[in-house]
C-alpha cells in the first residue's frame, strides 16, 4: 500500500538518475523535468500522489532553504542545484508542463557545488520619494497588510505613474494566466511602445521575498502571449515589497545573456532602479506583521 506522503528528495534522486542514466550521461548540462515526471517519480518511490504538486519545486527553493535542503547529496555531488521552471513542453504530451530544472553550477575552489541565488537582493535604494497617502479614511479603517492591500495603495495613490513618469493603468489584479499567476498587471503607452508591468508583490505579513524565477516565468508568459501582436511591446517586471512606511519597488529589465546561456552566472534581469516609496501618513495596518 502506498504511503500517504512522499519524500521529495527521493523523487528528485529518482528523476536525476532517470535523466542521467545514474550519472553517466548529460552531466554538465541543465536537465529539465515535468509535472508528469514528478508524478511518476512519486509513485515510483512509494508515495501517493497528492491532488496537486505544482509547488513541488517552489516549496524547496524558498529563500531560507540551503542547497542541501533543495536537493539530495546524491545530486549535489555532480555539481547541480535546483530551479523552478514553468510553461508547456514544446512538442510534449497535451497538458504536459515543466516543473523544474537540475541546473549545472560547477564547483568552487574547495570542490563544493556553487549554489544558485534566485532571490532579489534589494541593496540600497537608488532614490527615496514621499507620496501623498490618498487612501480614503474609510478604506484605511478596514485595509489589511497582505499583498492585495499593497495594490490598493498603489492604485489609490497612483504610485507607478509617479515613479515611472508615465500614465500607468491597471489592467487587473491578479491575472491568472497558468502556469504563472501575476499579482498585478499594469500598462502604459508611448508614441513608440506599449509598456507592460507585471508586478510581483510581497507583504509584511510574510517572511518570503521576491523569487526571480517567478518573475522570469511571468516575463515569458507575456512574451509568448503577445508575440504575434503588431505593436512594440516592452515588458518591465516590477518587484514590490511592503514596508511599514510604504514600499520598496524594483524596476527590472530582462537580460538576454541569460537566455543565451553563455554564462551560467548571467542574471535573469538587470535592475533599472530601486525606489523606496514613503507615504506621508503611513497606514496603521502596515505597522504590524
């Protein structure tokens, strides 16, 4: 009888051995695996498949986790780390989507596998601005401190227009384009281009931070969705992190060197600007976690 739970490291070891013929083939290459294959791995290692395992890799690759928590030593010893990957498999079975990638990282001077850093490092903001808090007083009495409240403040105060120097309009929040749900979807238009701003938000109420792989998946979703349209599309992902006095915003630009895979350390995005936004009268709800 199958167990009610399953061991993720056992599943990953199974998939790696299956893909590399027990470490004898394809070592040094990035190795993708799919949601369907994860299901096969769960069953093959004696587990019972849950209703959904779409967060199989995401749960392992959260910021606080070490490489040893992401992957079994059996895989790490070959110079690999783990990264989430989304989207349909070209030419694959109907409905077959990527789940993750064994990413070849190589070794440092001490012979240890070089870990991946897939989280946005905020650093010191490029500038700080103070914006008038236009959230209605009645709304302030009921607003919370989750991601959705962050978008309410962005919209009431028209923060993106002021930061970006454009007339920025919200399309909707969220946008559920599977497999990448986008927290906030904003657009702006100039005489030459249409700018699309997918926003990934994190609230005070969570200890999690901005995962660049999620942003990259969202970027790819827009590029795929609109590639046949007859306008010049510029996709600029924005990371938004709530603070007690306002928020941090990071405006990002896709790095084509990452797609070219000429450098395993190439960043997914270049940071255009990091801005600390302060409300002239902070929200009471944002003062607590």
